[in-house]
C-alpha cells in the first residue's frame, strides 16, 4: 500500500500524449506496409479477407471485448492493482476517457496488425510473428527490471499474438484488427479506475 501515494504523483514528463501514442502505433503500420512491398507480397494478399469483413470484424470485436474485459477485471483485483499502478503508466496515453481508449485501441489495431500479421506472419509464420509481438510489448514493459507480473504480461502478449494470428489466418485481417481493437479498448475501460492519477491530461490529448 506504500506504493499508492507515489503512484498518484503527477507524471506528465513521463507519460506520452495521445498524439504521440497514435503516431507510434501507426508507424508500425507504415513499417509493415514497407515490409509487404520489400518481401514481394501483394497488398491484396497481405490484407486478405477470408469471409465477409463486416462479419469477421464483428466477430473479432465480440471476442476481443470479452477477453479484454476478463483481463481488465483480473488486473483490478486488489492484490494485483496495487502492483500494476506504476506499471500502467507506460500503457496510458491521455485523459482516461472512453473516446481516447477507442482511439488508442484503433491505432494499435491498425498499426500492429499491419506489421505483425499482414507483413510478418505470411513470411515468417505465426509463431515467429507472435514472438516478435511479445518482444515488442516486452520492450514497452521495460524488462530491464523483470518481475513476475511482467513475465505474465509477456506470456499474455505471446498468447494474444497466437490468437490474433489464428484469426488472421482463418478469417482475415478484419477479424484480427477487430479483436485487437476491442481487447485494448475494453481492457483500458475496465481498468479505468486505476488510471486517473497516473495518466497525462493535456489540452491536445482529446
């Protein structure tokens, strides 16, 4: 409980703005598009649609919302919440509003799914793309100071990478993007009570 007062101190110099987070996430997508071209894959192949994209996306959103809510509820349990408050600072980007959560979730879905699923998975396979997905999220989590919680987060990232990879293979890019978007948005919304004292609220953050 001693960590809570420290976690409630302003951290405006450390937390990224909404704009910065969106730019970073969409940059993943730009890198992914470049990789698609470099590896010789066509955009239609990389962004293939196995079934109706509206149906696939809706199914993905349903799955992602359920999983994100379950994850969020787990994080907000008292024994875990006290430990993750400082850690969550790295994953929040603006005033904790549903709209900002949706913007962050959408940017992450577009950028990361373009890179890891559309660009990397067809060339390297689902396991490699999931490992790289896990590595990218582990870097964000700052594994220079490993903890059990961070290790659990890495396992979760790898598992989500596998799930998103299967969604991409079986249903197409709309399904994996929908799942990713809904998971991030729902998880942030559920853990919202943990965020107000550690996020950055700026005039340009929406």
